[in-house]
């Protein structure tokens, strides 16, 4: 199912959707391509922290694992969510 349709579906099912703002592995290459290493590291750390704050506000998380891919940051967020008693759902079966 298309990600945007799924997000709309969650909303129409009376859920508040807190979404990802940037994708590190695809779709947002223009954000990352001209960053120096120090800025890149700081930005990734900031985004990792921001994602965890979003998890703190959520009852559950929905992992966008297109093609079954789950990167290191996402694995860390899944572990964080589980350790805080959050339900974890996946776009694609794992």
C-alpha cells in the first residue's frame, strides 16, 4: 500500500499521525549531499533525538521498512519504542 494512503487511512481511523520529516536512505539526498562531516553528524544526532521525542508522544510506531530495509537509526528507534512500552507495527512483514 502507498505510504501516503496508509497515513491518510490512519488519520481517518481517528489516529493522530506524527510523521517522519526526512528520509536518510532515500528521497532526501539533496539535504545530505552538500553537508560537511561535522554538520552531517550533528544533523543525524539531532534527528535521532527528535524521532525519540516523537516516540515519547506516541502510543505506537509504524516502521516504514520499504523492501524490508531497516537501517541502524530505525533499529535504535524500534528498540527505544519497545523499551518504553510502545507497540511496533511494520509497513512490510519482517
